[in-house]
């Protein structure tokens, strides 16, 4: 599989490159947590932001944002991350509680604290796959808080552009048992070949009764809406140039590929869930979120 240095930088931790996006999502979750009408609560999120020099001065409460909800980054985009967190919390919990899987694999886990926040059934194992520097930072912050996971938690420091299967199976993942997979805010940073490998691999390691959720961006969104306020304000306010971090190659049709392998799939816009929950982002002109799709896939039992 592909190269070693990450697109744009060689940075492996949260201090720059794609790792810094994990801190951006953590700041968004911190803000969401303290909204009166929060969609998801993550009490750990603000600790990551406050601990990292790279996010010094970033807000963790809405009142620290001078223009509040009118701010494209800390208003609308942060709300997007809050909604995404809630929807994927619900997907994971529903999959383990009613689907019966006891293995959960968070691909590109970043500063996701679900192992610590959600009520997992007995016997659940949460595998967290991300690059070493990101997981080391997470470990340090959570260790400082004496945080206790609510399920067995297994960090797997590896680059998803490498062959990550051996690392996962060596860590105890059992391909013969059902599993639940999540790739949240990840695939558009990977080369198309790494995404295809990831989807093929999830299929190969998933027995009937397994489930997968992932987020993609349609090509047109990546190309057409580069002047969207979400992208420009993220670049100007916190120095993250998302368009530069996204992989520029045409994207594979991963939902279609899974359907071709016999999975049942459903594809949603985030706005579908805004309407369902009565809060969250709604469509805008020249919208960086217009091409985001959340895909839910289930592998039927034989
Ligand atoms: C936007 S963050 C999302 C993190 C988390 N899923 C969430 O939603 O909070 C993207 C994450 O993907 C990880 N990532 C990107 N490319 C990766 C790669 N090639 N291998 C492993 N992790 C990667 C980054 O380190 C970062 O933690």
C-alpha cells in the first residue's frame, strides 16, 4: 500500500496535518456538549483541546465565539459535528444492542471518546485505529483525567494506508464473530486505493450480522464549493486547509461496492437527520456539506 508521510505534512500527532482535524472535531464536540439543546455530550472533548498547544485559544464553549452561531466554523460546522456524533452514537449502540455484535472497530478514531462515554453491553471490545501520535496524545490526556472506559478498549497505532489487518487481528479481533465498524470523518483523507482496500477488508473481516457506517463526500462537492464559508473560515480561523488535506483523487463508489458484495445499504444526507432531530445544519448556497453522505450498511446473516 501507499506511502509514509501524510498528505501535506509528515506530522504524525495532533499538532498539524490531518491529526489537527481530530482536535477541530473535539472542539466542536466540546461546544455541542454545553449547548442547552445538545445533540451529543462528550465531557472529555474540551480536555483534548485545552491540553494541546496546537489548539491554544480555540473555543470550547459557544460564549467564547464572538459571533456565535453566525460563525461558519464554530457555529454551523461545529453543529454538523455534533449531529454526526449523535447519529453515529445511535448507530453503534443500536448495532451492538439489537444486532448482537460485541466487537467495535473505530477506523481513524482520532479523539473519539465513545469507549468512555457510551453504555456498552457486557463483553464489548472497542478497537481504536489511528496513527501512533494521535493515540499517544489521547492516552496522555485521558490518563491525566483517570478516565475509565466502559468497555475493553484496544488502541491500534497504525497508518490506514499500510496493511492494518495483521495489527487488528494480532490485537484480538475475531473475523468469525460479528463486528460493527465506523469510519467517521476519515475516508476523504485517504487515497482512493486505500479506501477501496479498507472497504474490501471490512467486507472480508465481517461475518453475517456485521454493520458498517462511514462518511463520504461526493466529488462535485470537493471540486465545486472550494469557496464555501466552511472551508474558508476553517482555513483562516484555525489554519486547517481541509481542501488541501482531502485526497484529490476521484472517489470510489464504496456504498455501491458494498451493495455489490451483498450488503444492504442506505445513504443519507446530514440534512435528513437535522430534520429528524429538529436541530443541526440545513442546506445553504455553495455549501461544503451538500455533498456529504452518511452510509449505513449491514451484512445479512447467511
Ligand atoms: C477528522 S478526524 C476524525 C476523528 C474521529 N473519527 C472523529 O470523528 O472524531 C480524522 C482522523 O483520521 C485519522 N487519519 C487520517 N488519515 C489516516 C491514516 N492514513 N491512518 C490512520 N488514521 C488516519 C487522523 O489521524 C484523524 O484522527
